[in-house]
C-alpha cells in the first residue's frame, strides 16, 4: 500500500461521482454494489465500470459481463451479507479491496477483489475467497446488523 504521510492513495485520491459526492475508489466500489443489492439501483455501478468490462465468475469460472454481475447480486442479496470494505493496495491502475462475507448467517469467508482500471473506470476484476472458521465481526468495531 502506498502511503503519503498518514494517508494512503485511496484516502487522498477522491472520486467525484455524477451526484457530486466525493469518495475514494474503495468507497465508490462499496457504495455502488450496496445500492445495487439493496435498492436495485445500479447507476453508480454503471458510472464506475468501463463499457468493455469483463471478469471471470469466481464460482463457475465462466467469463461474465457487468449485467451478469448485477443479476448475481440481485439473486444472492437475501442470503449474503457483506461487511465493511478495506483497501489492501492501490496504484493508478489497480485497486485491491477486501471484505468479510456471511452467507445464511452461519458461513463466513473473506473476499479479496483485485480491480484493474482503464480510462479511470473498472475494466476487470478478480475475486478470491478464503473460508473462515469463526465470525470475523467478533472483537471488531462493526457488526453484521449494520450491513443487513
């Protein structure tokens, strides 16, 4: 992670969305997908993703586009709760974020997403998961109810 003084690049390099809201790239990524999952509002997703975006689905190994990702988020929204995101690494053309995930209130894993940018928009992303034996919210300053 690149640091400038007390801050990382993601904390300093702010995005200004179409709504005029200032956000880091991690905040924009998180907010975009939460709005999509919770309100089926994908306007911010559409704003931060490149029109030529492609990815490989972590579960199936099949290449997907943005519409496929949106459909999956809607389909899984009732069973999946995603905790807070944190930035692991960031450069001009790359962002790596991590969040803990809970499925059906009993299965936990850590999801790490590596994102590449083209023309300032997300062009590819790859997610990797790591199974967790214990609830990752225990002993932290957040709880699952804040993200349901």
